C-alpha cells in the first residue's frame, strides 16, 4: 500500500522536516512521482521509521542507527550493542562521580555564610594544578602541552583557582596573583587522567581555611586576608607556603554583586 507524506506524518506524529531528514539520511527511500514530485511511502518505510526510533531510544547516533537498519549482519548488530553497553557503563560511572562532585559543591554552598571570614584550622586538599595567567598575562592554550584541552573535556571536576606566592606576600605595595585550574587528586585518579608537564602536585598541608567575598571587579587584593594575618599573629602561626584559593560562586545578592572564594593559607607554629 502507498501512503502520502501527510498520511505518514499523521501515523507517526512527525513533521515534514523530520520526514525529509529521515529521507536525507537514507533511513527511508520514498518513491517520487516525476510528474508532480509527490512522495509516496510504503509499509516498509513506516517499519523502518519505527525501527529507527526504536534504536535511537537506545541512544545510538544516526550513523549507527543507519548501519543497524541497512548495513549490518547479526554479528555486526551484536558488536554495536556490546559497544553501546560499554559506553553506558562508562557514562554511569562518570555520572556517579558527577553526582558526588555536585553533592560536594552543594555542601560547600550551604556553608558559605557560616564560613565567611572565619578562620578554621584544617588540612588543604591534595590536588594537581596548572596556572594559565599571571596577573593580566595569559598563556596560550597551545603552551599547556594538551592540558588545557584535558581541562575542557573534564571541566566539571576541575576548579578555578588563584595563587599568592609566599615570597610576594611580604610586599604590601603589590598584589601579584596567579590564576589557573586545579583538580583534587582523588578525582584525577578516578577519572584515569595522566600526569604530565606542566601539571604540578599541591600536597596537603596544615592550613587556615576561610571563605571571603571579593565583591566587584578590581576589589581583589591581599587586604582581603588581613583578618587571617591577625588570627595567625594572635595564635602564633606563621605562613608556610603559597596561599591557594578556589572560586566558589559569583552571585547577585540584594546587597550587591558577590564573588565567594574559599582560601587555604598554609601555616606552622612559630618557633620562639
């Protein structure tokens, strides 16, 4: 039996554009009347369209679906489905990691106001990091030995960071910052990433942890950590390495724009 395009659209509840797309991809091959350019479809076309939707529901792409319909043996079909199973297992693992990462992020978000400008003695996370900017001088992605692309592919598991090098903190007349990406070692290992230059390992150290609000643009300076320097002085701690921070959130509050950042200031007890 022959069906007009309008009938096929009604049977499958699809649009003209969708029907033409299927034809363009070779899923169906309607008969075209040379006298009026009308397209006519048969039962096999409708069956192919239904099977196309069936295979697409397994999340096969268009090319794999075409092969399953028109260019595969039983062995080919088994191979395609087995590869899809492996892909789903990988995705399931990835999304379980992503769920954990989001839970961690939510936990930090819920504690921002509680930790804001508080000094908490703890240990910094062990992570890998890469700096791509020194003050306002950016490095090119091509200079990263492929690491920039690695970050973009796994960005959900990386953080945006800043560093204040220990040797520069003593100079109150300048504000020298480095900006970059970091990933906690636990995520790096779980994702099976490979360490290579210029990636560096930041080891866990006893630190003072706090959250600051850097507010508007150009407001970021060493002065934002004055309360930490006072705490260290009162509790007989001294700086023991580079200051490391993570951008948590940019928000628009009733009181104005906010840039919340968590900061780890490595310390050791002063030797009198």
